[in-house]
């Protein structure tokens, strides 16, 4: 069974347990499958880091690069942008109208994907908002589909860069050792060890089991977690010191294949509960 088939099967299992997520999972499982297929056509040269600078960054536990240094295979990303728009038209009614407009605007030159890629890598949202207004679509929808189309290239570059990391690097870091972004999900492996997943490049790294995943706070009176007996595979860890939360999947209670992007999409109710309690997360589109 290939990865795409496994993902669709896993999505079907989740839908049986949580029917309310059927539409979301139908769309995202196909997007993720398209991303995996797209990665096969990506060709980007490895990001080169000056040896002296690399040594300094590793010694001081700094991220290897700034997100703006990621490289994108433009042709692959543009093709995926169009494919995701097509998937949205077929599988995501709430996105369908904007997706059709975006696809047409790309073809007639009103959407400049190079400018959007650069804006997202630099965390500059004004150009994206201006372009969304110009073509009369939601800035959130344009940002989401743009990010999803460039994500395979970012993940490919992050995998290449991870070869520079030392084994067990970042055991105390609450930020991605590759690009410095915050995690958007964690998981406990079969031994109970905790791992975090970057919200931007999807690099996974191990951290110490105890303490806040973001600020490192060890005061147990200022942190905790909540979970549901009906969903023992999930917990939400929160911290009153930095007011962040993170969703954690306990693989010891998971009887299906683990695809973090699917789990992110299937746990939006946990994000709502955490935000209602006054905590903030670091969520980017899957």
C-alpha cells in the first residue's frame, strides 16, 4: 500500500469516528496526497551554509537558517497551486469560488506567485493582502493555498538541512532547529518520548518530556493539559507562563497510521477549546 492509499484509508477511519470532519478530511487527504506526489518532481539545489557560520549556529543552538532562505521549485509549486485549486473546486465548497478565481487570476497574470512565495517566506503579509483584494478573494484562502503549494519544496529543503544537525540536537529547544519556527503539534512515541513538529517546514525533533514546549517553563503549577476520555490519543498541553498551547498525539493510544497533517485537520475542535480558554497556538495550513 503506497503512502497516498494509506492516507486515504486513515482519513476514512478518522471520519468513521468523527463524521463532522468528513468534508475537511476528504479535501485535505487529497491535498496531502498531491503534495507527496509533487515532491517527486521537485529539484532544488541544497542550501549551502558557510562552515564557520554553521559551527557558530550549532554551538549556540541557533536555527540553521532563516525561513527566507528556503528555496522553492517554482514550476513544481505552480503546478501544485493549480492542482489544489482544482481539488478545492471539487472537494471544498467553502473554498470553491475563491479557488476558481485564483486559478483564473494566475493564468491571466493578476496573481504573481513568485511575489507571494517571497512574501510568505519573509513573513510579509501586506503584499498577499493587497493581491487578495485586487482579485477579490479571501486573503486567508490565498495564503493557505499558496503555502500548501510551496510546502513540499520547504519540506524537501528542511530534510536536506537536517543532515547538519547533531543526533538528539534541540532536546531543550521549543523552536525548530532547522528554521526557528514554533511547533504546531507534538507526539509521544512508543517509549513516551516527546517530539515536536515545526509549523512551517515540518521538521520533527525530540525535546525533554517535561516543561512547556515553547518557553521551557518547568513550574507545574503554571502548566497542564486537558483531554477527553473519548479521545485518549489526544491531549492539549497549555502554559500560563507564555499562554501557548500545543496539541499532542499519544501514539501509544493510536491504532491507525500516524499522519500529522491529517491529525492537525481532524482536531480543530481542540484548537477551539484551547482558544476559548485564552491560549494561543501556532497553526499554519497543512
